[in-house]
C-alpha cells in the first residue's frame, strides 16, 4: 500500500499497549502472551506504516484477535488490568483491521 492508512497506526498503538501493559499497569498478569503478541502486532503495524513489504492487513488482524482471546486462552481473565488491556486493544485492533483489510480487498483506498 502506497498510502498511509490510519488502521495501521491503530494496530501499532494497540500492539504497543499490549506489549507495555504487563510492566506498566497490569502487575505482570499475562506477561508472556501479551508481550509476545503485542510485539508481533507492533511489528506488523510498523511494517505497514513504513510501507515495507511484510505482513498483510489480515496478519495484523490475526495477531489482534489472538490478543483479544489471550485472557481466556492463557488463564488471566481474572486479572482485571491485563485482561481489559487485552480485550480493549485486541478488540479495537481486530475491528479496525477487518475493516481496513476488507476495504483494501474491495479495491477501495483506505482513508
């Protein structure tokens, strides 16, 4: 994609929030899955922002969806800060990612 898409910025910021959450406000809840998946989403968003060849919009959306389900999959849904960070960051990035990926697939330019 040769144009800046704000969806890529959302993916980058959501991944950054998930990456930093266990150290800053989540009391190490879900530390490993949030840091790994957050790093992957951050990298995918950064590649897209820079216009470099790399993960597609669907790949970033898959990482965001994995962040969203991580509290249940890794058993930290009872830890409020970590779980809510995963649900909010993953949910927002998933919704925006699906929207952006379907616009790109449909031939429409992402705003």
